[in-house]
C-alpha cells in the first residue's frame, strides 16, 4: 500500500535487521591524532582511547538478507572515525559517513543515529594502486590514495569490533532534545581477502557546509588495508543518557546537520530582487 504501510510490511521491515550481512570491499588507512581533538569531538559519555586513532575509509557493499542481495547493484560509502571507550569497551565513533543511496542514509540516521549525509564516493584500484575521491555539494572533502601490497594469508576466523552511535529526538522547531541514547553495536566480520596499503596520501578539505574536515589533526600514518569480506550487526546495548547531566545537542547537530553560512552570517545574505518580493 502506498504511503501507509500494512502490519505485514512493518513486520517485514523490522525483520530486515535480524539476518543482515553486508558483503563489502573496503580500503582504509589509520593515522595518529591528538587526545585534545578526540576529547573535543567525542560526546561526554565516551572517553578518548589511550592512543587516539583516526580512520578514513571507502567501501563498496551489497546488503544480503537471508542469503540473497537486497537489490541489484552496489552501494558506495566513505567514513571518518575515531576510536573511543565506553566502560571496558573500545570501539569506533564516526564523525562523518557519506553515502550515495538515500535509503541507506535515512535508515542509518533515523534508526541508529549514524551521521550519514549524501554525497559522491568515487574510487578505483588496478591491483597495484587505489585512488578515491569523496565530494559533497560540489566540494571535494576527501582525497585518499595508496599502493596495494601482496595478499596476506588468512586464518578464516571471525573478528568482532564495537562501534558507538549517538542519537536523540529534537522538538518540531529544532529546540529541545529528548531521549539521548548511546547505541552500541558489535560487528562480527569474516575477512576473505586482505592486502596492506602503503605510501598513503590523504587530504581532508572543509567546505562551507562541512567545515569540520580540515580541522582534524592528521598525524603519522599507522597502517592501512584493502579487504574484502562480510559483516553482520549485533545490537549489544542502548544506554539512556537523559539523566547524566550533559547536553548532547551540540554533538548531534554538529554531525547530522549542515551549516548554512550564507544565512548564519548577516553580511553574506543576498537580498531578494524586487520582482521576488
């Protein structure tokens, strides 16, 4: 049924995440960054890791449900994240995730709080070198390239990581934040192909609507990888934050919403023509 779903459709959609595995090819690089930067961008419920690490990556993926792909073709995405701690868990917290498909953006943001925005993720590799470009609203935000090494032997075991998402609900006029939560996922992954990435070049550039990229302190290169495999997603815990005394609105709005400098700065506002008034 159009516009109004049946209970059958709702049940089918809810079961979507009960047996979801993402088949993907991912290229990433990790860099040192500073504790001061990590503390400035992590929400109060998370603490910087003992060694703060910045991870930048691009990937192509297909989501599989009950053993079959959910639709023809592939999706592409890019991410910028930090490692962080919550209690005895260390995991990833994404500062930004750029995707091309609207359905992935909407579900990721509205269900989990992932800071997804729509853009263009373009990359290629020829077996020796990979080059990628990530653009949004006409501005190139990420340039990432490197050399691909020899394939590494694999033991066939699954590896698990954690990642943290922050979400909440704003009032209809954008004022007031209700029910802030930290969503904790575990991501068991089976890596089927792996090669190191070396001689990495990374450029992060801010734009009028995405001003944060060029503020990230990118330190020494740690390592990189070009991997292929599949990942599943297990919801571990949803932590209510509403009574911990902190305001999470700056962290949510800073990652989920665009800045509008032309409107925000009175000197940049353009006057409407007389015919449009």
